[in-house]
């Protein structure tokens, strides 16, 4: 059974934080789906991922292409991901269900701590997923480095 890791972004924006998390997930040998709510925002993120890391390469693609199943990282606005991910990273308040969390190795929920609406949405997701029995961790970068601030055993 997987767990949900909430990442409260306050110091670095999504386009800087996501590549770091993607590299860590790839080093664990996982395929990843990055789930958003807006196709335009995913297109924007796709462009940013081609620019980082400068010294490396994050192999990825946008959902809807002929090679989706082969993508190590698939950017999508749908719940199903053709690349059979072990990890799903949600951005911009994309939904994730307790059933998905149970079936995955890990779920990462990234939210902008400078956006009150995003914070409220993340709080609601935490409560909903914890109440459904999902293990969850809350991580914050307020101090300048990532620190675990809360944990729910589910």
C-alpha cells in the first residue's frame, strides 16, 4: 500500500521542485505520471522539463502520443496513465483517490503555499485521504530545507 506525500511549496516554484522529485522517483526505478488539471499548464511544464536539469535529462512526454506506454514520465490531465506508473505526482489540485494511493508505490501532491486556494484544496485532500485510511506525510520547505511536519498512519 502506498502513501501520499504532500509538498507545501513556499520557497521554490513548481518548475524547480518537480524535477528534483522526478529525479528521485526515477532513481527508485519508478515510472511516473504527473497529473494536472489544465492542458495548457502541462504544456508549459513540459517545456520547462526540457530545460532542467542542465547537466542531465528527464525523459518524459505529454499524454496523447503514440509512445505513451513507453514514457518513464508522462504528463497528463487524465486519471488513467498509459505508462503504468508506480508514482503519481499531482499538481494544481488534481484529484487522487484512496484506491489509487493503495495501488501505487507513492503519490506526491505538490501545492503552492503562496496561493490560499491551493492550500485550502490541499488541506481538504489531506483530510479526505487520511479519513479514508491512507497513510500521508506533510513536508514543508519554510525553513529553507524540506522537513516532515506531520504524518498520518492512515
